[in-house]
C-alpha cells in the first residue's frame, strides 16, 4: 500500500515514519524549496515525546540530545511572581528544541528518494480503481492508494475535501526568536510564561541548549500588522519594558533578523477528517492556538494514531473512521481550552486581570496536575 503525503512539516514527516514502520510505501511532497520549518523552536510535551519513543526509541534519544530538557513549567506575573505551574513527574519532562533540528531528525528516518520539495499541491482525483492521483502546480502528478493532507492550517487538501472553513483570530500577534543568551541558573530546565499588565501581553521563554534561549512574545492587536524592522527592537523593548529583567536582557541581545512574527489563528473544530481515500492529520485537521503548546504535539499524536489504525487488510474508510473516532475528542478539547486561555490573556481591564491572576493562584496543584495528566496521556488501545 502506498501513501501520498502532502506537506512536510511535523505531521507529514511523523506520519511517514509511522507508515514506514508498518511496512508501507510513502512519498512526501513539500511545497517549499527545502524541508525547513517555519518558526523558531518548539516545546515538545510528554505526549509528543512518548509518540517519538513509540515511533523509535532512537528518535527520542536524538531529540533529547539536541534539545533542552524542561522539568518545570512556570506561570508567573510579568514581574516573576508565581501564579501556577507544574514539575515533571515520573520522568515525564518536556523538551524545547530548534524546529530545524526536529525536522532534520524526523527527515533522517525517511528514505531520501521518498522526499520531494518544490511540489505544491493543486488537486486530487479519485480513480475508479480506488487509487488516488495528486496533481501539483508544476504539472506533475503522483499516484497512490491514499492521500494524507498534512499541509497545515491553510490546507489545500482540506479545501478540496470540505470547502472553505472558518479560522478564528485569537486577537494576538506573536513574535518569536532563538537568541544566543545564557539563562540564569534559577531558570535552568524551566519554561516560564509571564503574563503582562495589559491585554494580550505575555512572554514565554526557555533554553533550547545551554547557550540559546527561545522566546515568544504576544500582544493584543488587529491582524495583518507589519513590523518596521528598523525600529522593531525598540518597539519590543518598549512593549515588554516592565517585565522581569531576564526578559529585557534577552530582548536586548536578540538579533532583529532572528525575529519572526505570526498572527495567531486556529481552525474552528471540524468533525470530519477524512473522505474516501483522503485523510487529514495535524494542523490541517485540528489547528489550535499555541497557548497550551500542544499544536505540534497533537500533530504527532494524530500521525502516530493514524499509522497504528491503518490496517492493510481492512478497508481504508474503517481505518480512517477509527483514527478520527480515537482522536477527535482530545484534539477538540485542546483547541477549545487553548482558545479559552488566549481569551484569558486578552482580558480587558486591570481589575479583571488581577482577579484572573488570583483565581489561577487558588487552583490547587493537584487539580492542575490532573488536567495536565489527561493532556499528556496517550490513552489509545489498538487491536
Ligand atoms: C507562535 C507559535 C508557537 C507554537 N509553539 C508550539 C509549541 O511550543 N509546541 C507545540 O506543540 N506546538 C506549537 N505550535 C503549533 C505548531 O507549530 C503546529 O501545530 C505544528 O507546526 C503543526 O504541524 P503540521 O505539520 O500539521 O503543519 P505545518 O507545520 O504548518 O506544516 C505544513 C507543511 O505543509 C507545507 N505545505 C503547505 N501547503 C502546501 C501545499 N499546497 N503543497 C505542499 N505542501 C504544502 C508547508 O510548507 C509546511 O511544510 C506553535 C504555533 C505557533 C504559531
């Protein structure tokens, strides 16, 4: 059986590895000129790391070698006062890693001749013999038994399958970078998220290795804003000037050319992830805002579950239905909870934000640990 995978991000590459593990043939088609990630670093949570271990123990080892281990997640005020957080329990740590390193590691597990770049998906066509033909913008095509759409939140595969679907703008734009900066020892192996004193203002940071720190910084604004690169650093220094000194320290040394900006959207949850021989995985199926740091982790979970569900002896619709049934509830819960967090960060008015902070502080550790356990668990039973 042969899979045509459109989109060579985390979801596409992980799906390819899962299917190769099951003895299937795969071809991955990426529109960009190279398999390279958009974005600076990514935080892999215990569920994403466990998927990597399931795909291959060596894959996990390599990720842990190249990324920074995170043992503590900390939520604070902009001045560093603790609001909440969690410590890794029973070895269930997280890992902050350069996206480029993660993509490199995943790619290295797929035969080079199965990876194609500069191939922009245009359309697909179901053939009477139950094969599927995929057409690319350069006029070429590929044929397989099924098509996996892993082409991200703006998926063209999904567009053909389900038509136009609504995105939601979270109200926040986000700057991100990896900066050569050594975090003070009290922040080692810790990922901090600090909430500011105006709407949508927040900074998250953690070390991807002893020399480099990854940060993201959000801000409440209209979408489609443009940066003036000449004064971007001053603009950020000004926005985040009240934050704890470590934040202004690493912002100060951030090379302006390293800073990326994205408006934060999600996809209004959809309940159909497959049709006939086509199936969606990752952001194409369940794009979420990054407030729980789960988009990529959920992409990994979906990739792994789909590859486990595909049974070469059963028909594809049954396998896809099982995949969707196993994954949809958890993925949607994360989209919904993550959306709620962005709206909490966006609260208008100092009084409301003060009450919000008090309420968060009152949540017992046991309660937040229990809800994290659900996010981190891989509760899937395969036959
Ligand atoms: C600011 C920010 C911070 C985040 N932080 C985290 C985090 O810490 N942890 C986490 O788990 N998640 C995080 N996420 C979410 C995470 O980045 C995504 O969920 C993840 O990248 C989804 O992977 P994907 O492979 O489904 O899609 P994508 O990463 O979007 O990959 C899609 C691929 O398909 C290709 N493609 C697109 N169109 C076509 C086409 N027509 N033909 C062929 N190829 C095509 C693209 O070039 C791309 O390579 C964050 C997101 C943002 C915006």
